[in-house]
């Protein structure tokens, strides 16, 4: 931003870009453009740990505010470039003479431009009539031009989309045939649409410019030769590459008059109140689910400082599910899904591929309805699960077989809930000493860095050594399904017992992730390798340790990021470490955001999302009491609460599971505790997980209450009746 005024002008012109096309008027209010740069500034300040702007309601302070970052103000003359009789004219690159006068020996011409990172570049032609009509204007309007996505035609005053949006460094080409009267556009040598007719005999000039309203075209000091010259065409000039501009943070001296004098860069109570009010004023205009909206990105960057109460009451909330009430005899209009827990057990050894095929998650994937489009990565996976199927709760009715005895309980809610407990067990169990024949789901492994026992995706699952050509896309589909289930559980307010690394949650909410995050939350052993200069200097060894190392190194060299020295190699290796789990986490994130809603996910702090999906593994006794409705008579009610209070947090989770097939707080339904008049003090409590009810004999002493309760909750593997 050169100035606050310029940025506001850009926002006025391109509100559809900043707000991704969302309506910029709500209930008669116009878009508060001036708030966007302020929120961008606050977010940038927090990420860079710089002092915050003076966010107060004082009008004078706000009037003095300046953005955290400004364009480099160096007045550098743009380098000249070989152009036949032309050059930079009014901020655009064009020939000063018509094409037929540039080279009278040919009628076919070609030129191309390199797509910049942060702007839209246009290639095309401008006619003499347009030049004559725009002599006094600041910029020229093309007769027809292409930006890699849209064709802009002056005569029709319309835009026509032909292709997908270009990526940085894509080559946008323009081939002009004066004799045929046609112009053809391409991206990376791929023609993007049929040739467009242009007036024969007209004086046409080759034209390259930045998008309307953006900074003038400035050319890079580097030179690129034309890469995709068509046969029999004459190049007009070298490939056009835009100068990359740098952003420099304001110094503390320049910002001294707009920040608090205190050294602490965290927001004060007054600042936080103003930030939250600013976000509240912007939210009606912002689509938090958009990946293109600058305003959404700015608001999302403030998640770490916004209060939990503010996020829950003001920002996006999950859409409610369609509730289906089960009956004891079934009768629900639901798909029946068969889950065979006993298939995870085998005395014979299994490969990770075989273990995965028998998992609960794979059984669900095989039976849930799919949508027509292919799964992430394609292959044999057979598509992704239809997300609309997860808009109801329960999703299905369960034919659950814990053992191969043939016993199958009627699903009035309990077996369905137990499926999710079994799913978390197959993913989270690491120590199989008490179940030597159990083959866990291999999609996750225990973190080698975190002090807590948390799990991280198994990045080696699905590699070529499996000997299964279609295995990798199949694994991606299962990660996608797991993400969808996690999103569904958050909407259903039914926590699923997963203990996952903070790295995963930060990735899902799209927080900035550094190599330090990976080393502290996933695998700390890579730190020594990252400091090993001999290893980094060896291409073959570095590529083996850091997947994608050579490709990243080549990309950095091509972009001029640095020489082939140890510092550059370390940076390339760090990038590879950060992206090591992309193949697993991208489909998981896509699945979760697809069901929960990206607008909701982007409004959440990673800890809040973890709590929403997974609940509290170690509830307090107050939370336990809030989960139970006790209908026991006195003095038995008092003895029951005293016996329960004497248990450990782990035992409380067992009690939850015994009564409701859920292990985590909060429960989706309170547990009802009732006396069992038909039993004797020799009997154990009896639970009905379908209805979250437990009937308990009226034991005569406190000791009996404690002993019988402990004995009952140890029944964690019993088949449901």
C-alpha cells in the first residue's frame, strides 16, 4: 500500500475481489472499506510480533493510523526491453507501430507474458481507434485481451471465461494472424479457446498491461526468452516478466505515534474491544468460506486474540443437522451399515494395506454412498463419500458385530454410538499387549516429538513399497472420509475420542505453520538432520530424507531465492519438512471443511476446533455431575456421588462409555441413573447405551457402592444386548 487513500480507492474499485463478490450492502449499510486495511494491519502485526496500531475509538488516533507494510518507495527506472519500435507507454507495454509495419514480411506474430504472483496481467491487441479515443486517458483499453482466465472484448463490453485461473509463473501467450483476421490465446502452450476474429486491415498494436486500477507495469531485470513460439510466427519481444515488489515493515520510529507505549505487543483490553467491534462491523460483508477474499483472510488472522465468547456468539456457527429419532424396533428411513469389529483381529501377520482394508473406517467407506466425481488422486478408491449424507444424525443404523458369535444387537442408538468409539480405538491404540491379535488402523502413528501421547498421520502409508498401484488414492479417500466424520461429529455435538497433534489442527484451520511446529509436534529427530551440512550438501541423501528436496531447490533457484549454498539448501529442506504430511492432511482438511463449513473452520482457533470435534478427555467432577441426572433416593444418591467422585478422570471416561458408549465430555445426551428394585446387592449395575440409562441396585454401604461401580465400568468390551 503506497497510502491509505490509494488502498481505499483500490477497495472501492475492486470490492468484488476483496470480498469475493459478496454483496457489499447489508440492511441499508454500505461496506466499511476503511476497516479492512486496519484488520489486515492488526493481523500482520500479530504474526510478526510487531506493536499493534492504536486501536481505540479515538478519531484522532485512527486518523493517524498507517498500514504496517508499505511498498518499497525506491524510484527505480524500469529496465528497457527489446520492442520493435515501442516500449513502456502510459504504464503498458506496446509496439509504437502497428504490427504490419513492425515486420512487413510476415502476417503472424506472437508474444507472451509471465503470470505475476499478486496481480492480473493482460496480453492482447489494441487498435488505432482506441488509441485515438484515449489519448488523454491515463491508461489504454485493449480491443481484445486475455488474462489466463477471461477474455475481455471491448466491442462487447463483456467477459468470457474459457480456462482455469493461471498460477504464478504460468506463461500466457498471444498469437495474432493478420491475414486470417484471428487472435489465439494460450496458457503454457495450451490453447484456451477457439480463435477470436479481429478486424482485417485494422492497425493493431501488441499490448501487455496490468489489470485496470493496479500499479503500472514494471518489468523485471531478468530476461526470459520466448518459450512457446508457434510455427511460422515472429516474436514481438522477449517474454514479459513483472518486477517483484518487496514489502517493508514500518520501523518502530515511524509507528511510534500510532501504537501503545508499552512494550507488550499483545492487545490491551481496550484494543481487544475495538478489534472485536471492528470484526463485528465487517462480518456481515465477509464470506469467511472464501479462499479469494482478502477480508476473510484478514479476519481469520485474528483468531488467536478474539475471545472464545466472541467467536461463539458473533462468528460463524455450524449448521444444525436433521435429527432422526430412532425407535427400538427400527423403522427409520436410514441406510443400514454393517460393522464387523472382529475382522480387525487375526493371528496371522498383516501388511498395513491388509490392516487398513479390515478397519472400521474402510468398512464405512465401502458402504456409504459416493458422489460421481473421482476421489482425491483418482485411482481405485471409487469416489468420495456424499457429504449430503452427513447432514442428518444418526447417519445410518448399525448392524454391529463385536465378535463372530452371530449376535447382533438391535440398534436403537447404542450400537451406532459404539461404532464411533471403536473407530477412535482402532486409530488411537498403540500398545497391543492386551490384544496381541489386534491389527490397528495404520493411518496414524504416535508423535516422536510431543510429550503428550498424540497421534500424527502416517506419511509412509501408501508409498510404492506397498506394491499396490491404487493404494495411495485409496488412502487419500479414507483421510477425506475421516475429515468428513470429524466435521459431522462437531455439528452433531458428539465428541469423538481422537488425540491428535496440534500440527494437524493448525493445518486444518489454515494457521501459518513453520518447521518449528513440525519439529515440536510431529518429529523432533529431523532437527539434527536439518543442521547436518554434509547431509544437506549430498543431493541423493537429502532427497531421501526430505521428499521433494531437489524440486524445491530447483524452484528456489529459478525464482532467484538464493544461490546453491547451505542456507538455501536448509531453507529448501525446511519447506519439505513443513509439507511432509500434505498428502494426508489435505484430503482430511477438505473433508472436514466440506461438512463443517469452511466459514466455520476459518472462524475457529485450532484449540476450539479440537474441543468441538474431540471433546474433553479429562473432565472435571463438575462436568461429570452436569452430565448425569440422578434419580436415586437418599441416602443412596449421596453414596453414589461420593463413589463417583472417588474415581479418576480416566474412570469417569469409562463410566461415560459404560452408560452411553461415549467416552468424552460433553455427552450428546445426559445419563439417567435409576434404582433397580428387581436386583439384589449382589448384582452389578445394568446400562442401556441406546438411551444413556443405568439401573443400579441400592447397595447398603459406601464401600459396596464404590466396589460395584468400579467393577461395572471395567466392562469395556462386552457385546451390547
